[in-house]
C-alpha cells in the first residue's frame, strides 16, 4: 500500500510539471463554463441549480479524460521505459492503480476548480446544496470509470493518438448503451431482461439520476465494478506485453489473458444484473424535498392493504418502436409498481401484459376500459394503461399514462390503490360561480376541473337557497356566495356549530368568471351575510392585496406596434413556499399557488375563537382599494404607486370556536379565483380524452384543507410532491425593482408626450375654428417645437428602456467572467508568478529572417489584410445603414450665413440677417420669426441623408422633385449664402415624410447630381408666404395666450378676440407720424408668460392703424425683439377686420 501511495504521488506531481496538463486543465474549465452558460442557459434558466453544468460534463469528459489518459502507458511503451518500471521493486498492480489514482486525482482537481458555479448559485439564490454535492460525487465517479477505460486503451498501443481515438470510442459505447434508439436494435431479438441489463450499463442513465439528486447503491456498484474491471484489464494487458510480469498473471499465452478478461467481464455483468435486481431499493435521496423517496402515504397504504391486489400493466410493444419517450415512461411505471409490490409484502402482484391486435389480451384491455391508442399506418390499436383488482372484485382503472403526467406517477398509482377500499364522503358545494357544467347567457360552460377531481373522492351535493339541506354532509365548501337567504345562513351556522366542517372561499371580485366565462355580471364581493361575525373573522373586501416580490409578469400592451408593454401585475401573484405554514401537514409540502384580486382576514376583537394562519402574505405587500379592480385600473398604475407596508397578512386561516355552545371548525380563504382551471393546471388532450396536468398547488391545498378538517391525513403527504422552485431571487428582485423604477419614469414621459400631442391638437383645432386652410408662422414654429419635444421624449424613453436591466446585465457579465475565465486566469497568473520567482527571464529569441521567410510572412500578412477588408466591406454592405452627413462642414460656416433664399414655382422668399436679426427682404420693418429661422439652421446642422431612393430622372416626380420650370412642380430650391458667395444649395421635394414615431423627413437632392435621398430634415412647412415667416399679424402665439383684455376674463370674449387678432394681417408699415390721428379704441392686454401691452387703434386718412406699447415683455427674446421693432412704427390693418374687432368689443362691453 505504501508503494502504491508513492507511485500515485509521483505520478500526480508529474502532471503539474508538464505544460500539456495545464493546457488540458485550462481548456476543460473554459469549455465547462462556456457550455454551462451558453448551451446550458445557466443564466437564462434563472434557477439556483448546477444542472446546466453537469448535463454537459459527460460529453466534455469524452474528450478531456482520454486526452489525460492517452500517455499513461502508450508513452511508456513508445519510449521503452516500461521495461525499467516493471523491473522496479513495485508490483504491476501498484503501478497501474497508482497511475490511475494520480490521473483520477487530477480529474478531481479539474472538477473541484468549477467551484465558482457553486458559489454563484448560493450568492444569487437558495440552491439544494446536497444535490450539488451529490452531483459532484457522481461526476467524480463517472470520471473514474471513464479514466479506467481510457487507461486500458492506452495500454493497448504505443501511439498516443491511437490511444486517444480508442478511448473515445470505448467510452462512447457506454454512453450509447442507454439511448432508446440503440436499445431498439436489440429489442427485436433479446428478451426485456437482457435489454434492461444493456441499458443499465449506460453512463448517462446512472449519472443523470445522480445529478438530479438520487444516488442508488447500484450506481456505486456499477462505477466501482467498472473501475475494477478495466484496471485489472490494464494489468492483464501490460503483463502480457511484458511477458508476465504481474504477480498473479505470470503467463505469456494470449489465450490465458483472454480467458481471464472474459471471466472478469462475465463477473462484471453478473454483479450489475444482481445489483439492478436487488439493490434498487437502497438509495440516498439528496433532494431537500425527498422527491425520489416514496411518501409515507404510499408506504402506509401499501403496508395496510386489507385485500390482495392484482396490478395489470398493459403495454403494447409497438408503442416503444414509435415513441422512445413512451418506452422510458413504461419503464418508470414498471419499476415503481415493482417497488410497490415489495413494499406491500407481496399483497400487490404485478402482471405485465402485451396486447397484440385481435388477441385475448386486447379484448381484456378493451373490457377493462383502457383507452386505445390508434396507430393509423398499421391500422391497429395500442394500449398503455393499468387496472387494479382486489379480492372483492373492486376495480380502479388508469385508462392511459399520458407523458404529461409522468411527474405524478406516484400520486396517480397510490390514489388508485387507495380508492379500491375508500368510502366516499359527502361534500356539499354552495357557490354562485359557474363551477358545474351549466348554460350561462345561452353559452354552455364546462365543469371546472376542481369539481371533477373532487368527484373522485366525494359524493357531491349542489346547494342553493332552495336546496339547502345540509343533513348527512361530512363537509361543506362555500365559494363566493351571493344573496344567501336568512334560512340558509342559519342552517350553515347550526351545521358548523354541530360539528360540520366548512371550507369557505371569499373574494372581492371573481375575475375568473369575467375572464374565462361568458358572464357580463358586475363584479361583486362575496356575500357571506352574518357568517364572518359568527366565525369571529373579518374579510377586508374593500381592499385588494398586492404583492411586489411574487407578482407575475403579464402582457399589458394596448398598442403592440408603437408601445408593447410587459409589466408586473401586483394583484396576480404567486404564493411561494415560505407563505405556507410549515408546522401543519396540510400545508407543509405545498410549493406554489397562484391567486388574483384576493384580500385578507383580520380577527374580530375579543371573538371567542382560535385562529391559526395557514397561508400568509409577506411584508413586501400592500392593500390597494378594491376600486382598482372594479374600475379595471391598468397594472402599471399599481406598480408605480406601490409602497410596501411591511405587515404580515393572513390569506388563509384555520378558525376554531372556543365556546362549548359553538365548537365549530372552518377554514377561510381570501380568493376564489384560485379554484379555476387556468390558475393551477393545464389540459392535455389525447385522442379526445382530457387529462389534467397540475402545474401549481391550488387543488392540492383544497384537498388537504378538506382532509385536515375531516381528520384524514392519509393522502396529505402525497400531494404537493414536486421539485422546489429555486430561482435566482436576487436577480428577480433587481428586475422587478428596475421595472418599477422604469414605470415611474415612463408615466412622467408619457404624460409629457400626451401634453405635447394635446398641444398639436389644440393648434389644429384653433386653425379649424378660425376657418383657415394654412397654419400661421407662429403655429408652424410651435408645431416644429412640439415635434422636437416628442422626439426628445421618445428618445429619453428609449434610453431608459435600453438601460432598464443595466445592473442585471453587469451582474451577468461578472457571472460569465467569474465562472468561465476566473480560475483559468488565476492558473495562468500563478504560472507566471512561479516562473518569475524562479528567476526565469523571458527573452524570446527572434527568428533569423531570410528572403524566403520574408516573402512568406509578407504574403500571409497581405492575405490577412485582404480578408479583414473583405469582411469589413461585407458587414458594411449588408448590415450598416447608408447614413451620410448632409453638409459636412456646416458647423464651421453656420455663423457666416447671412442670406437664405427659397424659390419655388411662382414664389420667392429671401431672409437677410442685419445686426444679428433676421429680416424679410423687401419688408425692412417686418421682423422675421427668429426661432423659425434658427430651427431651420439647426435642422440643417443635424441633417442626415438616410437612404438613397433613385437616380433616374423619370422618377423625380414621385418624390416631388420635378424641376421648377415644369408645370405643377412641388420642388423648392434653397440657397444659403455669405455675402455674394453661395455656400450651400439644396433641392427639396416632398417634405412631410413619416419616419415613424412622429418623426418627419424630406426628399432632397443636390443641384448637378442625380441621386434622390431620404433625409431626416423636418421642415414642417415650406410655404413661402412672407407672413408665415414673420410677426406680421396683430397677435402672435409667442406673445402668450390671453389672460385678460380690458379687465375682462370672459372665456368667450378672449376666444373671439384671439380668433380676430391672430388673423388680422399687417397691410403696410408706416414709419412716419400720421396726420391728425384719431384714437378709436385701446386694448389693454395681459397675456400668459408675464407679458403686458397696449394696442391702440387709430384712424388717419381713412386708414386704420395699430400701435403697440409694451409694458412688460418677460424673458421671451422674440417678444423683446418685436417690441423694439414695433415701438417707432404704425401698422396698417384692413378696415373690415377692424370693424369686426370693434363689434366684438362693443358686444362684450369692454370698450376703453
């Protein structure tokens, strides 16, 4: 043993003196991390489990382990050092086992260095660490088995590459032996026992069960015996090739070694067949919920069978040929029934029958009521079901084992055995919900699945105010009653006080009826009359409980095209495992339930009752007003306004009366929607037969609650048996919090967007009210401003959405770095530090370049450059946009521009800048709208050519770019100049092109070119009427909305005046003082924005003149500039428009 230890120790150290070992180690860690994260979807799965890693490890071992073992003996034989080591005072067995143990330890080091994944799942969630530990043990045993095979292959040859290939092939045989499509080859000529034996030699079947948390004694026997078999085989091979150097095998005859190997192989097969037959019941269940261990219910029922039971399992072999998955399910059912037979002490006998077409067995299956499974191409029926018959000829039938119910095999089988000797109890159901098959508003509604399930265990009696006889009932289920009569209420009290058990489901709004049934009734809270007071509890039916931490993610989109919206629904949430009372059998095994629009209970003060909470809702919850349900408030509203109150809330409770006169027992539940099918199960239909597949524990809670009240705990441990959901709770909490923060910001942005849209609507409505066809200059200016604001808000929303999960994305990046690259980088760093500490100086010797090397090197670089250029060009061609800057040097010359000229067919407009202000050319006293000009220049500054559309002259008309000289041309030429020098010119066609989400663009081309481009230029309007580019009317929106005129705040008066003043143009500007002007009227105007002014209307020489006197101009620069321009001049307006103004002033009596 000491020599074995020395050999193993020396061989182990040799691994770390070879750079190849580090290459293998680093490669394994990189591949292991990459496969788990990118192919196993470790992060996307969101579960604190290492299954994504362990599921790929066997396939990684298929390359990694043969690479480690290929040199164990092949190198010794190639270099002939084997002759030296076999003559050392060490037995050949010690050499073989020493090499194996050293390589196995190296594999263990590689496996142990995957520990970052174990740390990660513990940081992000609450994993089942015992399952993970068991998975590591299973992976280590698998590595040992594969290593023993690979060492044997290495001993067969002196070529390492051949040894590698042979090792991969030999291990692959053990991989494939458990796959159904391989077993199918043997099924045609081997009996089932032989097939089971072949399948039991599969690495995958053994390792898979271990990775899920089940370690059977037969797994240990299999891996251990395989290691022994192939290590002894390696001893045989080396002994044969070294002329019998082994202590036990001193022979040079080939037949001797073959006979020994065959003997070992037969012993291996026999040992594992024995283990499969006798050791299956010896197992270690690592799972915290003991998922692979039969429940106490099953054991108790089987060990107390009053009569002998015959279980006939019908299975048509033809199904296995068509569906390997069904064959696997059959094996599970068979193995489970064999275990049942052992537990029953022989009182349950299993018979397996294979119905063939037109056989007596098929007739028996049909008579038993099994569901036929037609195979259309063969024109025959197949069967896969079970009948249970006891000595009194009582029967239970499972018509078909659908694959969807394979996780409920124990529950289905045990319930079937239990029901053989079960006397159904009587259960009354009083409800206003459409739980029974019925016709509502001329539409047939199916029976709820919960009722169908209850019918298996209870004789149901449907109750109402007319049929309210409770005599003979073992229990009463009340679900969301309405308008209970006084007589019915009193009967319920009497029944409950007399020992009858009540399970009551309250609700503030049974949404299941509204969502899933054709009912148009108004949502109402449950009406239990005086029963809650009798029970000493109060149901808070004016509030609805919202749970942030366990809320569901729903699709709340109202506009999929422009604003798809997925949000958390706080009032539809899951009840996690921590919500259930862990001290009571009725709730201990429940994992998760779903409810919606429920509320909670509080005890009545000084009520003589004991209340035991069964289900509670955590402190990260809040009560909203029930109006959010009745008014169908959007879920995002509740998410934005959620504030946890930190209080524990009772959702379901067991209530017991203390009074000797009323020693009642009942359970109250705060929601009735949880009873509806869609809240706990999904339907699976097989050839017209419907099967319920539970996905949540709602129904289990109902059955457990009834059994708890009736004092029958037989089946309670059986229900709720499932794998615990173990999410990445920290990531989920971050995601929910990020979504809540986003919704808060989103509502602000959408509020701003709605205000902006409302502004656009008001401008359009104003133009229609005033009977105008075109927008005024100030209106166009405001439209452009609103559009920019809309674009800014949408861009802001886009940025917030893009950054919604930034924190989570950062964590994901850290997870990837930590688990994939962390340990490999530390290994590399450690090697570098070790080299540095030994004083090794890295001075790489450069190769001597001669002409030939230079030519080869240069040619290679040239090919590499061409390849990179081609790749980049290909990417640019297919994936990059065609965007170009409109004017590349526009920013450099924007301050030099002093003239902007527009020309269209029949119209010309020129704007000139003087003393820093833009004026209308030809109208020296008319001030241009400075902001509109500035926005034009800003648009050109940020202008981009998005996409080329055409270069053909005949297509110009489609884009509004027909030359100006042509009749009907819509084109506008624009030139921007500095003095007499034209800096930029552009031809503009159609300019109101929808770019999506409210953005506008224009078709443009450059003079002298043919290409037409779609640009992002938003011109709003290119109407060249100079009035629309200037302050050329009595009033402008930039001055603000009217707040008061001549002391009047009448809405009608202000509206009529606004309509007139906004549409009264200036006909002429008079700079000289008029002769003998007569004042007709003065308007004293106070406008929003803190501007105050007077407009005096004068009459001189038959003309009506208007003169401005600004008292306050506020901070608006346009208004200040206009005030300076308007101060020394008079503006002539149309006489008829003045008459309208005067008539309005007189009509409202506001003359001054």
